[in-house]
């Protein structure tokens, strides 16, 4: 019976049907439809499919979950048909059965015939599998694939995991939801409402694991929330998320083409694209993806030292003079960490003074280089910053490159934060001169919004990474393989095991195109400009820099009424120092918004706003300002 025929029967009874079609008292229209359906004569395949559906729909109560399950079981069904439904679970089953196509019926009859031919032993096994799926508290990880006959249970378990994730994603993008449900560390360690972090010697059920998955997300931070401004990396890109899921499913290592053929070639394609955007030719450039900007910066300093002193690889620091490197006083702390890790020493990292906007002063760099030489030290590297962490400042790269050429120093540009601006035709001029660098750090997981982690170290000289790091392990990097071993990139790194960070970026680039990234980044810049203009008009806010932002960083103080009219003084600043931490504490407790703060030099604690979240709108910016005033007015 077709859906149309059934609807006509319901709207206008056929001759002779009379009162039999009237709705019995006390029953809803859906319940009448279900009762009528049960009275129909159903073929074997229909009964079999209804049983299968009931099995999969166990424990599913939300409308969207039912739609997801139907889409999983019957991908041939129209998406618009599924999405347009507004009915309960029982009617969803009924609707599905009525909409099954003729091709679906043929396939189901085949399955039905096969099922009828099953032995009693098969029936018992199927019943056991259905029981496990309806009650995951009796099922364990050992019952999942690759366990024999674990396919159905694995599907059911993963579907429920996906449901948990989808619910979380929906909450993430809902501005009315809390960014976090804050608890102190000791509360998490002691356990919360059945969420126990302690590890047992005995396995726990799949049902408990699902509860743990839910609680893990519940007590975490929704970094994709439109009002999450706390870090440079924020937002949740759905395409990137899909890429991360696929990457985890593939679960391979990036050291050889042999075990990661697609991913290693993807990495080559991405590195070529990024080098071209910087301004380097393909034939001369090289690079590698690494676990974050700090490691990429470490690679930059590592190859800089090797380029000037290749003997370091075999003989160590003892054969080197007292080498020093230079970075702006607003440079990232990872430079000092790299110096400590590489045996250079933090005392041999010379910080160069910056101007009032946080940019390195070239004359100060020149002065520091000459002073170091007079002291008997040997300069070998200058680290310039393109987008500083706090102020979002861009060092004058051309001027720095000129100095590096004069003194024959390696120029590394830390563009972990600002590298994405190269994709904007409107704003890329701020990195003019980056093409003259010897190496560049660029983090797509920041301004480009790729899920953590995704960072690249790019070098202008091809082969240098390999020469610096290769150890030619014979069990991995055999020279007589069947394919082009240039794609065995693992020996270019200081790691052996290396996570696949390239696929999510590649997939997002496919989805957005370069111009899509440009639109996204330009919108961040517009939001920063809007925020600056709004704050400038308010007398209870003061900008750290009274000029339009150069990047998406906007730094400011909030003055509660009691401090607003007090003249600038040491005593006032001591009180102002306490305001940002107190407001931030209330933000975290209430879970309404997240924003970072910090002191810097002689400047007491101030808020740092950054825009890198594609979900953020002007209304969220307005909300932040109102929220700061609400939380801070009585301080």
C-alpha cells in the first residue's frame, strides 16, 4: 500500500468502510496509524526489516538520532524526506517502511530468504547480538570488531558515539549554552556524578564507556563556542573534524610512503602550496609538518645551526664557539625553550627591544649583533615574528632581512599566528619580506581554523632538513624499495612516530579553496576593527594601543566605576591589576564567555581579545562587552 493510498484512505473512507475508519476515542492520530498498520497483512521481508529497525533504534529517543540512524541504514532515501519529518519513533518506523523503494524491497527479500535459511545456531547468535545491542551494559570492548560476529555491535556502539558527538556539536554552536561547566581539579579527581577518572583492573561495559564519553565532553571546554576567545586556536570546523575522524580511523604513521602512501603525497602537495604562497619556488623549498609551532620553531633553529656548523651533528656543542641568536622581546617563549633543548642555553638568546606597538626595532637588532661580536660571541640566527602572541605585531621583515644578509645570519620567521594572513590579498602586505626568510613556521590550526594540531616548518633550501636529521635506520628507510623513496619523509624529522596532521588541512582546503580561507580571515579582521571602534567610544574601557589593530588582537583594560575617575598612579594600577583576573574568574565559573588576560612589561593585567573563531558574530562581540561590564561594575 503506497503512502498516497494510505493517506487517501485516512482522509476519505472507501465505500463500505464506514465507521471502521473513524478514530477510536482517546487515541492520537499517530496511534491510530500504528494500530491500522499492525492490522495490515505484511510480507516476511517487512516483518524482518521492522525487527532490524527496532534493534537499531533501541535507546534512541531524539528525533535527530532517528534521522541519523535511518540515513545510516538507508542512504538511498531522500535527505529532504528524512529531514522534513516531525513525528515520534514509532511513526518514524512506519514512515520508513511505507517509503521503501522497489529496489529496497528486492534487496530485503533476498536478505529475508537468507534469514529464513539460517540454521537454529545462526538464529541463536543473531538473538544474542540483538540482545547485546539493546543492552550495552552487558557488552564489552572484547565483543567489538575484530571479534567474530562483532560487526553489528560495533555499528551500534559507534552510532551511539556519533550521537554523543553530534549532540555536543549542536551545543557548541548554541550561544545559549555554557562554554564550560567548571569544576576544580580536586573535584574531577574525586569523581563527579559517577564520572570516575580512576583506572580499574577489570573491563567496564560499553554502556559505561558511552557515559564516560558524554561526561568527558560535559566537563570540558567548548572551544568552538561563538563566545570562546581565550586562545589563538579556536572554533570547530566540521570539515576539519571529519578529516580528523578519518585520520584516526586510518591510524597510520607518516614516516614512509610504504604505510602512508596517500598522506605522504598530500603532505608534499600542501608544503609545495604553502611555499609558493610564501614566495619560494618549488625546486628550492622543503618542509615538514610537526606537532605544533614550538616544535616548528625548534626545527628552524636546529637547521640554522646545522647550516653554519654541520659538524655539530656528530661532534656536539663542544666543537662550537659561543653561539647566540636574537628574537624580539615580544617573541614567543618557545624560542628560549628551543635554545634550552638544543644546548644553546637561554642566556644566549638575546632579546631585542620593540617599539610601542611591539615590533622589533631594526636599529636595536644591529646594535645587539655588534655588541655580541665585541663580547666574543658568534651570532648565527635571527628570529623575526609575524603576528606576536599578545599584541599581534609584525616585525619589519625587509629591514631584518637586510641586516641578516649583511652579517650572514639565518633568518627564521615565526609566523605561527600570522602566517594565515598570507591568504588575504587585502592584508598579506603585512608579511612583506617573508619570502627572504630562510625558514618559516606557519600554524594552520590558528588563523586558518584547522583542528589541533597542524603546524608546518618550511625551509627555502631543499635537502637541509634531511641532512640535519637523517639517521638512515635500515629497518625503515631501505634504499632499494619498489617506489620513489623521496617520499619516505620520516628521516627529515627528529621524530619516528609522526601523527597525520595533513589530511584535515587538505580536506578543508578542498572544501573552502584559497578564496574561502581569505573570506574567513578578512571577516576576522573586520570584527577586530569593529570591536576596536566600539571600545574607543566607551569611557570605562581603555585600549592598550590607541590605534586601529594591525591584526585580530585587541588589547584593553576595563575600569569599574570606582576606578574610572582616579588619576593614573601606582596605587590605581595596583588596583587595576586585580580587575581582569577577577572578571575572568567569574566568566569561568558562570561559563558565559572565555577571554584571556596578562600583564606585559610595565603594563598591568589587561584583556587580550583575538578573533579566529568562524562562529563568532558581531552580536557575540557586543555580548562580551556587556558581560565584562556586568561582572566588573561592582569590583
